[in-house]
C-alpha cells in the first residue's frame, strides 16, 4: 500500500493515544443497520469489500481514492478509525438488489455478523465516527478460480444506521419540505481495469446527501450535528454523567466556537443552557413564538438554534434544523436533531409548537415555569 493510506495510519495511532474518545462506535442490534447495493452483476451472489472510515479515504495527494491494486487490498486491515468487512454469499432480496445487514437477526448467520469474519459487537471497539464514510468495491466470489474477476455495474447504494438514512441514492426529495434533490450517480463499473479494482468512494456523496436530504445547506452547526446520525454512545460528547441530550448539543456548539457549558466539567441542562443564551444570544419561549407571524418565525429562529422541550415531566434538548412550511397553512411545526433519543443521535419527525388549547389547563405559575423550561435559544451571529 505504501504511501496511499498514510493519513489513516496516523489517525489510527492518534486514536489509540486518545483512549476512550476513540471508542463507543457501537450499533443497536434491534435497528436497521444496512448497506444496500443494486446493479447488474454476472454473479448470482456477488462479493463486496466495504471500507467504513471516520475520515474520507484519500491518497497521498489528498484526493479521494478511486481504485486499488490487488496488493493494496490484501494489506487492508482494521484499526481504530477504519473497519474493513467483506460481504458475500447472499441471494438478491429483490431482482438486482442485495442487502447486507449488521447486528440484526436478518443476517445473524452471516460471517460478518456471527464472528467468523467479524463480530457485530466489535463495532464498539472502533471510532464513534466509523460510519461517516464508506467505500465499496466488488471482489471475486469466494472460492472462485484464480483469475476470475468481478463484472458488472453498481447503480444504487443505500446506507442506513439505526434506521436513519446516511445515504440513499434513490432519494429525489428532501425531508421535511420535499425540496427537489438528486442523490443518484451514474452506473459504476466494477470490473478491474489494468490491474486496479475500481472503488466507489462515497465520502463526498454522503456529505452532499446529508446537506440536501436533511435541508442543512452550508450551516456548520447542522452539518456537524447530522454527521453523527445513528451515533449510540455519549462518550464522544462527555466523559461524565449518564444523560446526553444537552451534552450532545453543547459539544456541537463548542466545536463551532459557541462556548456553551462544558459537559466535561459539570452537568448541562435547560437552566444553564438558557443562562448562556440569555448572555450570548436571545431566548424566546415556545409559547411566545407560537403567536408570531410566519415571517417573524422564519426570520428570528435560525437553523442551528437550541430548543428545550418537555417530554412528560422531563426536559429534552434539541438543535433546531428548519421550519416545516406547508403552502396555505400557518407554520406550526419544526424539525431538529438530538442526542440520547431512542438511544442514539436522532433526527426528529416534525414537532409542534404549543397551542392555546393544550395550555389552557395550566395555572399562571405553571405557565411561568413552562416558559422558563420550554424555549428557543438563538446564539449570537446566527444567520
């Protein structure tokens, strides 16, 4: 492999030195963790090499890797920032479509899940960002005669972790506002050329998909938050405590230079997050925002704002993504992303602003407390 993967070797060494920050990239076995590959292949049960990595796979010149020699492939192995898994032996789930599951009963007997090639529990040993980037290439079938090469073309790829789309080339509309988008790519030939195996390097496409499908645009806060979809562990965000919805939000803000309370020094919760935004931005109770005009909602509550809501008697922290805009209807719903929701970083289905009917049974004192706990925090400099 030589100089080709120097950057990943350095990252692996750094991760070993960092200790717990390089662990906890586990998957939830009862969720949909799949890579779907569709295309035309000469083999009935094609074989693919999947390369999961916390950073895009690049060559010595910094360009995305697009092919490997057989010698390069043979030297590949796992390190804290990279997992290499060969998937094979599956019949198509639908015509021309092959779905490979991880940690689920669906593929419980397959070698990459049952410990023969890879034990699904071992995902926890690797970087929490290991699903951020995926490369795939076709290999000769297991047991194929020497010299037999894979033939065909990949036309669609979908990657789901925890049931959430990290990439899906079949999508044509964003969520939630159904903006037009196109995540497709031209059919990708898998046949080796001049001794090199083509790699479908999805790093750029996965980032572009998040920006378009989740309606993130160029917002740095949102792009960092949504890069962790499906993340199941809090240790990336805080070394202390057990809850991690506010810790997730604070980590994302601090990574963007917005120095909200440090989750590694003390608990983060609705009260000290509110105090921060009162000094370093603006705070608006959701009950107040519900009475605003649509124009004021759109112009005041910006993507990347903080939201504190109530779930039962407990508060939950969310990073606001966008308003749900329905033609001819007033704006009453919004979407966001949060940590520690169903055990992972989770993009919410549309959430509703409070209505007068829902609040009419509250006393004045209860409404005052509600307005303290349920609010938007807009950081200074939000655009």
